[in-house]
C-alpha cells in the first residue's frame, strides 16, 4: 500500500512541517510505515543504504517514546543503524545529523496540543521539502508479518543500534560563538514549561555569563506557541518580571526550534517580530517569511527583497533557495550558510 493510501486511511497527513495527526491515529504501524516510506525515498536519492546511520530524537509529549520505538523498528527493518539521540531539541538533533551527513527524524508535534503528535523528517544535509513529501507519498510499504497486532500496536521489541549524547556540542557552540561574557550582568528568566530544551536553555544562558532563573517548569505538556502567545503566559511573564527583577525572559516551543522572548516588563515579542529584529541587525538584503508574519517587515524598509510564502518551513526553505537566483543573496553567502547550519543548526 502506498504511503498516500496510508495517509488517507489513517488521517495522519503532511502538515506545515512533517506528518501530524491525532495520537490515536498515529499507531505504531502507521509510524513504522511512514518511516519505511521515508527511507525508501532517501534510497532513491542515494542518501540511505544498508548500514546507513539514521539519527532519531523526540520531544516531551507522553506519546513520543512509543512513536520513537516504532521509528527505530522501521530503521532496523530497512537494515539501517538507529542512532538514538534521546529527548532533545530539534536543532541539537540537526547539528549532529548534518555534521555526520546522515538522515534524521524528530518525533514532535511542535506547539500543538498533546493529544496530537508528529514526525519531522530531514534529509542528510537539510530540510525535507515538499518535493520530498511527494516522493515519499508514492512509496509502497507493507508491514512485516508478526510485528504488529490487529490494532497496529508493535508486539516485537527493537532496540537502537547506539545512543549518542548530542547536547554537549550543541551547548558549546553558543559559548564558542558568543563568548562566555556575552550576557554578563543580566538576570534572565527561563520559562521552562514542557519544552524539550528547557534544561539546555538554562545551561546556555549560564554559559554566556548571565544569572539564570528557572520558571514555570511543568510535568504535563503545555502547547506554547511562539506565534500566538496564550493569555495565561502573558500574565505569567508580567508577574515574573516584577517578582524577580528580570532583564528578559526566554523560552521555546515544544521541540525547541522556535524562540520566544519577553522584555524587562514581561511583554512577549513573538517569533516573527524577533525575526525582523534579527534580520535588521544582520543587515539582511533578502528576507523570506510566511504570509502570516507581521507586516512590520515591509514597513521596516531594510530588505531589498521580501518573499512571502505559504505557512510551513519547507515552503520557506524552498523560497530562500530560489532567492539565490536573483543575485540578492550571493552564492558564496549561501555556501557559508550551508556550512554554518551543518555545524550549528
């Protein structure tokens, strides 16, 4: 059965970034089949072969460990080596996998509620684009006999080929780039909630010289969206800012690949606003962003070219690549960006 048919049957389809669906629909069998289809697509591209390592990680949702096990089983079934990176931020996984030149996948639903989850697939050197999704949809996948029960639950026990600690290099790259005094003298709050990078972020802030205050750690999953701040989070930040005398508050979404920052008064600056400030600071001549981003970007007037895309990182990455052809972004700059992301994403 083709992956396209699996998607119709299960209701778990490609969203803005990876495959997403209700946890009840994301059975072990479905997650196994999708991962096999993903690896078959990479085989056609020459990026996967028997013995090839595939890195895997996940967020802190209750359903994530189960889904990770199904993905590990699929990698082993395809005769790959499943490299378990644990429950770590998506960028930490990518830092490791891109540096190794191997495929990787992240089990996460990002900011959506915990009754849903997803799987983000990556190629060996970058984002899984919409063309890759189409290639994966056409793969034929049948389940191996005796691996699943009638409800799609896995009944065999498959263990990862190896475990790798990807956090030390991920943390060190911030200190190496910014220096140990970059945040010296600042008192910063770290809103931990249920972000998979909550402890890593605390360590990074300390490594850069700031005093770090851990705030709002939760043992249950909280769907923090960096583009749509919840009213209760707005109140929390304002109260924390006053109570602790903070210079700023930092946090991230569920899989820790999107930042959210509040100023000294506890007012949150959404991710798209942070993007504008960062692009302006860097002197960006070309900016690519989804149609949902704040139109202050156009009013700021610093970018020569602005490309608006559909919502979803695959669309943004594709448009960024296309922008190279305009001459606004020189090819040497893109090569440097590629080298940087392979080391530091």
